[in-house]
C-alpha cells in the first residue's frame, strides 16, 4: 500500500477521535475544547491532502518505476528495475571497451612521438659520422702532441653523440599507465608493448654507440686506427637502430589505422626510407622485410670488420692487457701483465671463424677467445650471435651484457660479472629488489667472479644482511640481501656461460 494512503487513514482516525471527544465535551467548554475542534478539523484536512498526494509522493519500488543508484568505482552504473527484479550491473563490457579504445588512442600518440624522435635522432647521427682529424702536423710538433689534438677532436664527436642522447625525447609513461585498460584486448596490449620495447631497444642503440666511442677514447690508438674503428661502429649501430625501428613498426601496423600509419611513414621519410606499409598483417610483413634488410646491412658491416686485418687491430694486440679480471688470472698463474711474444703471434695468426652461424657455438667461441686474452674476437662472436636473430630475449640480454663487460671492463672492477638470468618470487634476491639482467660484481668487499662465490658468501653470513654491488643499466648500485634465505635465482658468469641455480 502506498505511503500517502496510510498517512491519510492515520489522520482520519485522529480526526474521528478528536471529534468524538469534543462531542462528549470531555475537555469541557474552555480553550481546550476549542483547540480540540481545531485539531480535529486540521487532521481531517491533512488526511484529505495526504490521500490526494498532489506532490507525487515516494516511488513505489514494488511496481513499475526504476531506481538508479549512483555509480560503481569502475565507472559502471548499478540499476534496479520495477516488479522486484534483481539488481544488475550496467553495461560493463561497453564501458571497458570504450576505456580500452580511448587508452589505445593515447598510447598510439605516444608511440608515434617516439617514432618521430627516434627517426630524427638516426638522421642527425647519420649526417655526422666520425671523421679523421682534419689538420696536419705543425712545424716542430711531436707525433704525441699531434695525436693528442686528434684525440680531442674525436672527443668532441663523442660529446656530440652524448648530447644528442641526453636531449632525446622518449617516453613510455602512457604505455605503462594504460596497460590495465588495454588489457581488455590482450592482443592489442601485447602489440603496443612490443612496439614500445623495440623503440626502447632503438634508443639503447644510441647509448651503445656512445659507450663504444668512449671505449675507443680509452684506448691508446692513433687517429687512423680510432677513426677506422669508429666508422665501423657508427655504421653498425645505425643499421641496428633502423632494424629495431622497423621491427617496432611491424607491431605498430597491427594496432594502427591508416592515419596512424601515415604519420609513422612520415618519420621513416625523415631517415630517407620510402617504406610501403599498411595497417594489418600486410603492413606487419612488409615492416619485417624492411627490418631484415637492415639486419643484412648490419651483418655486412660486421663481416667487413672481421675481414680487415688492419694495423690498428694488430697494434692493439701488442699492448698491455687492460681487463682487470684477465690480469688477475694471469697473476694467479704466474704470467706477466703483458702478452708474451708467443701469445701475440698466436693471436695474429688466429683466424676468426667466418662460417659459424649457430648462436650456441658462437657463445663458446666468444668464451674461448676471451680466456685466450682476445677480447676483440669475443666481442665479434657475441655481436654475430645477436645478428642471427635467433636468440631469445634473455639470451640477447646476456650477449649484450657480455659485450658491455668486454668494452667497459673498468666498470666491473676485477669482477667478470655474475648476471641474474632467472628469478623466482619469494626468494631473498627478489625481496631485495634485484631484477633479471642485474650483474653482481661484489659482496661486501669480496669480488664476485662466479655464482659459487655468491653462494659461499651468503652461506657464511647466516642471518646477517649482506650488501651486493651490482651493475644495472650501466650504473653501479648497492642492494642489501638477507643471508639466511634461499636466493631463488639462476646466475651465470658473463662471457663464459655457466648457469647455476641458487
């Protein structure tokens, strides 16, 4: 029964009672009797008004009207229909789909900005390759003084690349922020992430070029030797950057419309590349063919580098060993800190295997070359393994970290470097914030050269926490690890692959 009818009946009863009391003169003839009459009339009027209900009254939730109850935390509406029908959540599929579409548009905008900025970076660096020193020796200038001037000129080029890398605008904020919304369509989310990851690797190519130029500066090379190696490095890294950007384009084609593709192709035009790409699978395949073209260019550069037995490479063999770990090994075995004449002749006469294409065998050749004090050959073998395109993401990460160790040995001290290649949740390493790809180089003050060094140190400290020195993204950091818990991690030395589970 409606509320207004109930109210009307109640006031009618009150009016009848008051009227009866007035009729019987129960309250006498004074002012109370008059008030009784007024109250009786008033109650009757209220009952009439309540029955008519001119203001519409409350909604009858038991019949035909609908109730809308606010909104859910996820943006959906909670509604209930009449006739006691059950409460149902609003159209969440449509809402989530709309959020996914909106998120994709914003992520694509960020990815397109990255395409544009990375392409511009490639063009700028390509237009400024390393060059031989422009000047000649001055009268009475020593060769050493001339080479110092040439080295300073080369340093300017390295700083130019360093400045470009520092000013490069690159972002993955939106891609990370909208992962939850993109997950409405897992395939779209995966393609967006793959696009960003390939863009990130493109950016890393520029950092690798910068690192390589710094390494050349650290060597005691002539201007001719340094320039020859720098030009080869420049060609390799630019081919690698284009290959990775083309890979990024292949995944982008699977989530982009025609307008998006047009904007991306404008970026490729900036590099002088006339790419014919379309949305969908055809664009994906065309972009992969383009990536394969640049992969072949990179392989050609590496083959040319291997085939040239220049004076620069021979003179580098003649020099003192600069790798602290190799120096430590030589000292432990009673060998001098410089290569013996026999070792020099052996390295000069050793031919790099040009035919091997199996990544596993290339890894073995790299390890063997390094232990024979031929770091250059080890680097070449790791680069060739990467160029095959057959490595898993984790194997590629290991090869790249090994190359960084070979090219920047001082960054790792006397440690060969022990890399985390797998990590399980709940272990002491994961709890300490360590990540796959981190390279451990010391525990407290003890050098870490192999996984068992770490296992032994953790076993000795008991319940005490122990500081680990790691290299992450080229920077040293200190991470504290609990000693009395399983590490739950798989580790291996850099360069000399030897995986052990802790």
